[in-house]
C-alpha cells in the first residue's frame, strides 16, 4: 500500500528551454513551437502557441470588469519530439561527444547537433 505523502519522481528531460519541438500526440498533434518553460517535477513542458486555454477572471474591485485571458497550458514531455527547422522533420534525440570531449545532444534522423 502506497503512503499518502509520495512525491512525484523528477525525470531527466530530453528537451530544454528554447528547443524547437513538434507535438506528436493529442489534440494539438503536428503543431511546432518553441519550449518556453520546462517543469521537471511533473515531466511537462510549455510550448509557445500550443495547448492554448482560456481563463475567466472575476472582477476584484467594485466597478472593475472581468477579463478573459488566454495562456499556454503544459503538455507532457512524452508527447513532444525535437524538431529540425532545416530539414522540417521531427526526430529522437541521442547523446554524442564532440572532438573536444563535450557531451552534446544530436538528432538521430538528421545528425544535427543541437547544443
């Protein structure tokens, strides 16, 4: 039996802030955008222009009118794949070493080095 105060595991993310990704499943499938925020505790990412939600805000003071704001909601990191702008294709990520010994991320399909 699980205890009540179990914390969610923090996962190593395959994407970083500023990466270009493509959504590979769900209602937003096929959309391409830039990662704005990474949430490693919940394994989610916020992608610019993807999964847009609306929020209705009540007026706080007398005489003030309410507002409707739109914002990008987080998407699970397993539903995004790194995207190559040059080749216009999504690819898995692999890790390799450069000539000077730095560990870098690389797209498997294109061989393009990301960082």
